[in-house]
């Protein structure tokens, strides 16, 4: 499993954000079925929650997503 964190840096020439206060985290994982992996996912987010979380191939219905124990 690979968690990707992208850092935007603030430089006069590049217009990127470098200040750690401005760190923007994006988490993406092709989860391949989330029902049995909720604990695993929560553990991988233990170091800090991302600003955006994208889970592909979760195979859940809308009502199941609404009942997930993930904020």
C-alpha cells in the first residue's frame, strides 16, 4: 500500500506553498472492497487525516457509505 502526500510549496518564482501550516494532504487508495478493510484504512490514516480522501473501487452502496465509522 502506498499513501501519497503532495506538498505545495510557496516560492516567489513557482507560486507553490512551502509553509508547513499550509500543507495540503490528498489520500488516494484503490481499496478493492472497503467493507473488510475499514480498520486497515483507519490505521493507515493514524498519522494525520488528509484534507481530501479518495477511495476507488470501494464496492459500497450509498447507505453503506453513510454508515461507515469514518469521519
